[in-house]
């Protein structure tokens, strides 16, 4: 019987990896879907909300959006970060081209903000809703007309 337990142990991380990859692929597909269906600024904001809601309800993703924080598995962080940066980069570029987002804003900055919000709300009873409210406040700061901190 102990052989059965030992044989099963390696499968748990594989299932978690498969689920994480599926979730990330879903978020990346959401970026493509929103790009095709929405105005560039709305597509970016909608996608950031989707990433934020997902990160708020999936502990560890908030830290993974912010590599270099020392939180979580570094490999997970790098993998998640690369997938999300690629998906969000095109949305940001399109939004900047129509001046819906300030030109100096980077996708990495946006993801750090989403990750920080997710970390701040991951223990809230209604973390996804609170993350959405906080992200709505942040989004106003990346629109044109906002002031740049030095």
C-alpha cells in the first residue's frame, strides 16, 4: 500500500501544473477574445480585471505576477509571468496606439499592480470583488491626463 501512496505523490504537482497551465491559457485566450470584440482601452481593462479576479481567487498567482519578490516557486513565477506578459503586451500596445493608456505605462507595471492587489485581497472573504474595486481605482491612473510620479 505504501507503494501506491508513493506512486501517487508525483501526480499531484503534475495535476496542479496542468490546471495552472489551463488557467493561464484561458487568460491568454481571453486577451485574444477581448482584442477582437472590444475597443482597445476596454479590452485591456477587461483583461486586467480577468487577470485580477483569477489571481485573487488562486493563491500564489498574485506573487507569480511579480517575479523577484521571493514569494512562491520561482519557476512558476517566471512561467506565469512570461505567458501573461505576452498576452497583455498586445492589448497594451493597441490601447496606447489609440491613446487610451498613457505611453510610459508598461505591461510589467500593470501586472505588478494587479499582482499587488491580488496579494492584498487574497485573504478577504470576497477577494475577487475587492480586487475588482481596487483595480478600477488604479485604472484611472493609467489613462491619459494622469500625473506621472517622478
